[in-house]
C-alpha cells in the first residue's frame, strides 16, 4: 500500500472507535492491469428474493428467499430476517446496501468487484469453519439487483457488547467475571479452531459475538479474515485456501477496530500479521471485561488509532472504576496479551486458553473464600460469642485459607476469632481451653499476652483452691471457729480483695458466703451469726451490682432489708440494724439511679436518710454523722441528675460541712477523707451545671488533691485509683466546657492507659467499661472539634466496641444506652464529614432506637435528652439529603422539644450547637448565623456543623442567583 493510500485510510477512520474499519478489498490484477471480477463462472446461482409484499410472493415455487423484516443495520450492510422457501426455515440474510445509500450522513461508494469479493470472502471462510462457537453460513446468493447475500443461521439473542454494557454497572467484579469469562473462553476456543484451519480473524471484539437465548456463544463477521501462513502453492491445502484470487491470501492493512487493534494492524503492509494478532485482540476483550472500556482510549478515530499504533495501554487497575478491585492474575494475562512485541504475548491461543482457565479456577476459589469470610464476619458481628459459634467460625476460616492461602482478611479475622475464643475461655475460667486457643495464635498478635494471663490465672486458681480447701477444712474440723473465719472474710479479706481489684475472687467469695448462709438455720443463729449474714448479703449485693447483675444485687438487698427488719422487731431502735438497713436503701437507690428510675431512687434515698436521722438521735457519734453525710451525698447525686441543682447544692454543702469537720477532728482517717473527696467531686459537677465553671474547677481540684494524697499512701488500692481517674475525667470535662480543649485533651489522654487496663482486667465491671467509654467519647469529641478527624476515628470506634459490651452486659442500664447512642451519633457525624453516606445511615440507624429508649426511660436526664436530640437531628440531615422537606421539619420539631431537657448553664454550648444545627436543617440561615458566630468564639464548631453550614449557604447562594437570573 502506498503512503498516499495509507494516509487516505488514516483520514477515513470511523467516528465510532469501536466500529470496524474496513479498507477496500484488493484482488490480483490481470495481465492487462485491470482487476478481475470477483464474480466468475464458479459463483453461486442467483437466487430469487422477494419481500413479503412483493408481487411475486404469490409464486413461492420460483422464490428461494422471502425477506420479512430488517433486524440490524451497519455501515456497509443490513441484516434481514428471511424465510428460506425450499426448506421452510427462518434464516438471517446479510446483504450490501445499495450504492449511494446514506448511512450516518456519509455515502457508501464501493466498486462492485470489491463488494462481491468481500462477501464471497466472508461466506467462504465462515462456511468452511464448522465449530459450535462460529455462526454457520448456509449459502451465498444474489438478489435480483445483483447484490450478494450471506445466508446465515438466525440466532435470537443479543450482542455480547450490549450484554456487557447492561451487566458491568450492576454486578460485582466476581459476579461479572463469573458470568462473562466463560463466554470469552468459548470465543477463544473458536479462534483456536480457526487458527488450526489456517485462518486469522483480525477483528475480534464483543460486538462480533452473539449470545443466543439459550446461552449459545457464536463468533461472527469473518470479513477481515486472512490465511496464515499463505498456502497458495500448498497442494495439501483445501481449494478455498489455495485460491490465489481469494482475499484470504491478499489481506489489506490497516484494518480492524481502532479501540481494540494490535499495533501491527495499523501499519501499511500486512506482512507482520498472524495468529499473535488475534491473541492481542483476545487480550483486548479481556481488558474490556476487567475495566469496562476498550484498551485504546480516544476522543475520535484518529486519536484512538494513534494509541493503537503506539501500543499504549493504561494498566487495568488504573482504568477500572474507583474501588473496583481486579484479580491480579487476569490483569497480568491481559497486559501480557497486549504486549507491543508479539514475542511477549502467549505463543498460541491454546496457551491463552490454558492461562485463562487457570485464572478462572483461582477466581472461583477466591470467590468461595470471600463468601465464607463474609459469612463469618457477619456471624461474629451478630451472633452471641460462645464456644460453638467461635469454633465453627475458625473452622470456616481455615477452609477459606485452604482455598485462598494469601487472603489477608481471612488471616486477620481468624486471628481475631482465636483471640476472642481464648478471651472467652479466660472469662469462663476454662484455662486449659484458653491455653490451647492462645497457642494457635500467630506470633506478634495477642499470643504472649493471653498466655501470660493464663499462667497468672492458673496460679491464682491454685492459690485460691488451696485457700478454699483450707477454709473448708477449718469449717469441717473446727465448727466452733466458723464465725471467726466468716468475720475475717467479711472484714479484712473482703477489703483486701477489693483494694487490689480481685473482683472475680470477690464474686467467688460472695458465692461461698451465700452458699454458707443458705445452710445456716435462721431459728438457731446467734446475734453474731445474724450480723455476719447481714454483712455477707451486703457484700454479695455490692459484688453482683458492680459486675452488672443488678437483678441479683436488688434481690440480695431485699434479703438484707428483711433480715434487718426482723432484727429491729427483736431489738427496736438498734443503731446497728438501722444503719445496715439504711445502707441497703442507699444501695437500692443507687441501682435505680443507674437504671434511670429517679423517682424510685429518690424514695429509697429518703428512707435511708430517715433511718440515718434516727441513728443520730439514738446513738450520736462520728461514724453515724459520716454515714449521714454519705447518704446526703447519694441523695444529692440523684437531685443533680434530675436537674434540681439548688437542692443538690444544699445537700452537698451540708455533707461537705460534716465531713470537713470530721477530717479535721480525725486527721488520719482515710474513710472520712475519701468520703469528703467524693462529695467535693460531685459538688464540682453541680457548680459546673449551674454555670459556675471556675468554682467547679477549684472544688474539683481540691477533690483531686485529696485523692492523690490517698493514692500516695497506698498505690495498689484499685478502687481509689478508679476514683482518682474519675475525678480527673471530671476536671477534663470542666476544661472542655470552658473551651480549654488542649488541657482537657491532656487530662483524658493521661487517664486512657489506666482506664483501658482496668476494663481489660475486669471486663465484667460495667462501671469500668462506662468510665472508659466516657473518656474515649469525650476524647473523640475534642479531636473532632479540633479538626483531627483521622485521629478521632479510631478513638470513637474503640468507644463503640466498649459501649456495645456495656449494652450486652447491662441492657437495662440507661447509662449504657446513653453511652452507646452518644458514640454512634458521633461516628455518624464523622462519616458525614468523610462523605460516606452508607456508613452514616448505618450508625444513625443504630443510634436512634437506643437514644429513644434512654430518653423514654429517663426523660429528665440531660444526657438522655442530648443524645435523643442529636439522633433526631441526624435523621433530619439524612431526610434533607433525600429531599424530604416535610420529614425534616417534623424531626426538627421533635429535636427542639428534647433540646429543652438540657437547656442549662453548663450545657449552653451543646444547646447552642443543637439549635444552630436545627435552624440550618430548616433553612433558617439568618437565624443560625449569630449562633454560629458565638460557637466560633467558643471554638465549638465541629467539622459536621461546618459542613452543614457551608452546604446550606451554598444552596442559598444558588437560589439567589437563580432568582436574579429569572
């Protein structure tokens, strides 16, 4: 081909880069220099063809084909559904359009010799290639106008290219490849057969493949096919391959589809074409399956042709839609086939098929492994953690890793499941099982920590078993010393265990005491036995309550009250029994307080105070006064939570006065100092909620100093350590209210290691979990306020895990519900800032029902009102995103009503934030602006609120601009 002719082809490239570029078919010139006609004596007989409405349709005996309806149309030809009269079957007929007929604004001008040669060429090739995946050609005929026609099998279905466009956006990578790779395999097998017959297709692409209604895969359009190698002088070759005039032996170039073409198809001469060209095209189709696009991009035919000429291909993972993870084996195979140098491609189509089948087998294993892992992840997230569930999950993960050994997610999930199994066994004191599971963990995970814990508990169990055995032996051998032993357990031993935080041993002690006194007859017990029983009931109630079993705690308190009432019937106005009964009422009021039952808690607290007053009247003394102050403190806490701040202040000041006098009188009495520190810590909260933050900080610092001095005297005392941490948290919260975020951040970060260790050491202690969740939540909020979103994310996710555990262990606790709803709402706002609507909707959906339960359970609790208000505003935000304006208004009204529940001096900033957010959601920007300005001054504009404000401001600006244009 001359350079001039090459340039003509370059400028005549089709506008659609996936349309086949067909140069004129060349035929050998005769001796006089004129092209020989493609129609000769061996051409098939002209068949008579009519349309259904043709005048000849009444004479079927003289008609070979009746054209019924046009079913497709291309640049050069059209496809008709026709009836083959002699056989009475429906066929498809492809025929050339008449010369000069318009197609897309262009006119077709094809010399008849070229037309005939092209059609005869395609018919001969397809007619001699008999393969299940090659569309059969029945006949080559001519209509009455002399136009050639290819008579083919009529297939009802759709083009593969159309099916790809339908499936790609809607199926996952695994589903899409699982459906379409078998089709590519069938096409490759058809091409391999053609190569075995010496024919190269040269125009492979999805538009050349028909998918039948019953799953048939049929390769079509052999119009650009060529023979390889040339066999014109090979006597063994069939006549249709030996014919020197056949276009099979005289291919022209450039030719093909620009978006898919191999580099060697773009040059002027065909000498470099061969089977490797079809291998490139098969790789191009595989690229299309992986990325959704052909390998050669371009805005027009010329630009796409240039990409093909240079062999420029964007790596599949970069070309694929964002977030679509592609199998590495398939991407490597596609890029190997798309190599510029044919030597770097698979050496044959058979080699391509073998590689593709290997990838398909691996993909199937990966898909099976992913399905297994997804099921395990869902089950671990939703099912209760027990041995059967965890064992089944681990076995399933082992099967997944057998299918896909490098599956990192399966490896990580298996490690987590084994660790969870070991921790569960530790919690259940199944130490042998815990050791087995911990030893299965890989090095570098929790293996060493868990094994060390196993060793520690084994030693503890051994010592405990020895201690209990000695105790039982003493009970059996010396019944007369039983009361002394019980007194020791109730006194020094109980306090020592509590001091070092051995709560599990405390639980066992409580069980042993309960078991002991259940076998002691009430009728024959002495006064000392009765008092020991009372002490045991109180210890049992306290231990059960601290470990989240409030039902048993209440039950033991009721038993203790019944015992005290019976004793007071025997000894009316006995100060000991009145004091013990008051202790039980205080304990019950505390449980009810944590359950949000404030009215019941207030009633029982008043009953305790009345008994304390009677004790003071009967037996006035320092200890009676201290107990009275402690009951005042407990009642003050209830009034504080109910927002009766004046009454709470009065009760705390009265308790403070008593305890200050007692600490001055008894300078080394740690119980009085500890009680005074507790009163001062809560008093600081009261001042804070009254808006007197500076006074609150001063009082809380005094409480902190007292607790630090107590801690210095006994650094191993765990309850005091917990009180110290709680006081630090309170002080940090006050700095937060005052806008001193860095100071608050430092305080919370100092506490976190202690809180984490405490929660880990006693995961059954709901209070320990609550303190950790509180610190994490506020730490996440500070980081969020400071714009440190990436740092806030893991902190809040840790808080979510902790609060889920709280809810599971204490499902009726309003404190647990508030903690969970707060953290879930914070994460929803974080996801909104990230732009992850799906995750925001999930966290909001989790927060809303729990926040509602907390608010309904404790409507006077400001934190319950706050989390419910925040949850409703998040719902309103989502409704706004969906254009549900009526729903936004309704939700904002509910939020406004609940916001009044925390409209207090100490909560003023939170109230301003909620009000500003509500006004923005309602589109009331003018009213929201002064609130936002005030929040900016207080440095309390979260990224979520800022995003909402910017969004609503932009919408307002667009609306004003539209109004001005109109």
